[in-house]
């Protein structure tokens, strides 16, 4: 049991399971992007560990860049999405792979995808470590999914609860939810 601020979290997905799955996803992405030199775009802050591990496991030539946007305050969805900061690359004719920590309501990605599409990339794929299908409210589908989880709040491996928990190597779930 781990305490962050006022809440307790229990172990949910081990670091070994995460690493195994990340390797599998990287292999799929490799195979789908042979000779394409994709540009990975990691969405900060949550995806930084997932992005680092995926990118390390990729064997084809590829680029990576990070952008920042946010839609979450505490454990419930916030009311506004902040615009993308740091997207300086030209995306025209590039094969883009978006790296996200978790696909929850889908609001973050549904607001960010049009920004990407506007630049006419050759392809756009979404890779997310986690997805909560029962929480999905927007028409967003990920092409690569690490784990499908119930609509419960999780922390660790980059994911936070009000700033804490990102450094936990395993993913933990909010207790008594
Ligand atoms: P969405 O816009 O509702 O899909 O939410 C996506 C963002 O909310 C993610 O990139 C996370 O930063 C955050 N988020 C959603 N669910 C969780 C969770 O269970 N734990 C921590 N952060 C979460
Ligand atoms: Mg995030």
C-alpha cells in the first residue's frame, strides 16, 4: 500500500509486466513502420517513461519530440484543455506516432489530433500504455494499447496523482474506489 497526499494506492501492474508489454508494442510499431522513419510525439508529462522505454526498444530509424498539454486536475477530468507547447517539427508527409500514458475520456487527444492533422502528415498512429474503454466519451481509437483497464484511477510509471507517484516503477490503483 502506498500513500500519496490523502489517498492510498495498491499495486496493480508490475514493472516486469509493463516492460514485457512495452517490448511487444515496440516490435509491432517497428514492423508497421519499416523504412518510414517515424516521428514519435510524446505527450508530457505522463508519457515520459513510456516514451523512453518504447523509443529505446524501437530498432528502426526514428525521431522523437515532446509536447505538453494537460486536461486533468486531481482524480476527475478538468474543464479545459491547454494547447500544445513545443510542437516545432514540420509534420507534412511524416509518419507520426503519438505516445500517450492513458486514454481516459479521450478529450485530450480529440483536441490535439486536429492540430496534427492540419499539417498533413503521411500517417498518424496512437500508442497508449493504458486505456479505460468505459470512460471513453470521444471518438478516439488507439492503434497500439498496452493494457485495457477498468475506469479506476491509477498512478506510477509516469502517471501522477496531483504531482506525486510518477516515479513508482509499478502501476498502482486507488484503493476502495
Ligand atoms: P483524457 O483527456 O480524459 O483522455 O485524459 C487523458 C489524460 O488525463 C492522461 O494523459 C492523463 O494525464 C490523465 N489521466 C487520465 N486518467 C488518469 C489516471 O487514472 N491516473 C492519472 N492520470 C490520468
Ligand atoms: Mg497525460
